[in-house]
C-alpha cells in the first residue's frame, strides 16, 4: 500500500515534470518597443490571452544577442525606435529588421513590425523595405486578432 507521503512526493514530481515541459513548449516573443506603456500592454495581452512568454528590450545589442541565441521565437518590432543606437548610429525598427534578416543565423526568425504610422501604402512599403514577416498597426484594439496574428507566425 502506498502511503500518503509517497503519493504526495509522486504528485510533486509530476507537477515539476509538467512545469518543465510547459517551459520547453512555451513560445517566447521579444518585444522591441521604446514606449513602456505599449510594451506593457503588448506583454499583458500576449501572456494572458496567448499564453506566451515575453521579453522586452529596446537595446539593439541585446535584441541581436537574444535573436542569435534562439531565446525568442518571434520579434515584435516597433518601427519608430526614437532612442535606439547601434555602433554609434541611430537605428529604427526597419534597420534592425534588415540586420536580422540579412544574418543567416537570424534570417528565419519571424519579425512583425508594429507602428502607429498607418498611412495608405505604409504597410507594403515597410514590409518591402525591412523584409519583415508581418505588420500590425497601433493602437491594438482587437486583442484576439493581435494574438492570432502572432500565433500564426510562431514556428
């Protein structure tokens, strides 16, 4: 007969195993956004509605490091990064995306551009310029559609 203590230990092992499996299976979205409020909103939507893990930075070196190390499964990239600098030069989300897409190590990492500059023709222009895989305009009103667009590009 199994004691309660043995059963509790067995149950604890199962919980630990399931938690480990969930962390392995959980996808991570890197949010590259200079507006902290937008980053928090995106993060909350993606974790609560999408069950995704989220990282956030606007530091270009860190973006490249995370992308190259495989720590992110998708990047949500703000087009207009006002404070981002790389090798002494000011860079925006278009330039960072171009850098990622031209590097064989990160070329297949999906990048979705996010911007408030939603004028006629901007979507096509930004996608063509950057090589990004998707485009979402701000503000994000339909949270489920936002999550669905991201989930559709996750490997």
